[in-house]
C-alpha cells in the first residue's frame, strides 16, 4: 500500500529511507497495474445476448461473469419473446406479464429498428403493476425507484430503452461489466452462415479469447469452429436460488424486478456467483 506522506512529515524529513521505500512501493504498484492491464487485454471473456426488458436473474449472472457484454440488436425481432415484456408476480397467486407496446413495424425488421410507443401512460402502467408489491416486498421503494429511472429515458428505440434499463439495474446491484450495443460497433456479419456463427464472428472482431453462452443454447454452436479460431467456448448454467416472496409457492425465473423487490443488492450479488461455468470438452 502506498504511504500518505503528508500524515507523517517527520519521516520524510528525518529519514530519507522512507522516501526510497515510498518510491519502491510506487514502482511495484505501477508494475502490478501494468501486469493487470496486460492480463485484461490478452484474456477477454465475451458474452452476447439480445437486449431483453428487465430480464431474469440468469441474464445478469451471464453479464456479471463476462469481461465484456454485447447487446445483439442486429438480428431480426421475434414476437412473443423477451424484448418488450417479462414476468412479475400478480396479486394473490401466480405471475403476470408486463408489456411495453411497440410501434408498427415490418416482420423482417431488426431489433435495432424497433421502437416503443411514445405514449408515457404505457410506462406508467408498468409502474402501477408494481404497486401490489408495496404490501409485502421489503425493498419496494428502492426497486421502484430503479424501474422509474429506467423508464424515464426519452428514448423510443427498444435497444436504447432496454440498454438503459439494464445499466440502471447494474448500477443498483453493483455489476460493473462494460455493456456494448452491436449496431454501434461497426461489426461485419457477411461471413455468418448459421445461427451459432453470430457469436463467433463478433468474438473474433472484438478479439475475445473466450465466449460464454447460456447452457440452454449450446446446440447452436459448432465447437470445432471456435477451436479453429482459438476461442474457448464456455457455457453458463444459471442458478435461480429461491428467496422469500412472502407467499406459499415460490415463482422462479421472474424478472430481475421481482428479485430486487425482495433482496438487497448484497444478497443479489451473492446470487450472481451461484451459477456454474462449464468449458466445452
């Protein structure tokens, strides 16, 4: 640890060896910093997902474990997915969807071309859907503030709104992984020949040494292609630990909103480390 010279002026003036030790510590600190920077630039684990709206805990586990995280919005928007909806508890029992309506669009439009409806009442409706949590959720006020901040953006782009929501959640939870948007990275996809190559081509262009994907999508990839590119292929097995939802039956896999309602950030960070990463043999 570097010493604070101003706190011990008598050592600086009375013992010149103190200055030598301080300079030595500084040199060691710089060497360690340089070593860490080299390590980070030579070994980079990349994860890629579409920009989901307030996704479930497993999404954040993937983001937390990666060195860089890319939101893939260059692909075609598919209806009834997780781009503009997710799930929370409903009053009483069971779960319900919350949905942000989209503007009319073509079936072949990419996610980057999709926009939300401009009416603010749609976002206010989502906040109203959360009001029933106030009776039982210990972190209702903090969680609602995060969601309100996420929805306060004037953006209409689905990618931009969802990315902003993710960053608001990350800041609250304490996730520091850099998040990038694929349509802003000048990436080339002309060599993509099948679904599993989207990640491969992006990983190559971003000089990743490892690619981390949810285990559920393992069948999309050709491991030999990653091996030939010198990129380690890894799969994350999410862990969704049960927590008290103040009701008899636990509903797993809900939006991160539900997780934040019932768990403080420190507890959520512990959940992030509960997942398992497996290397492809």
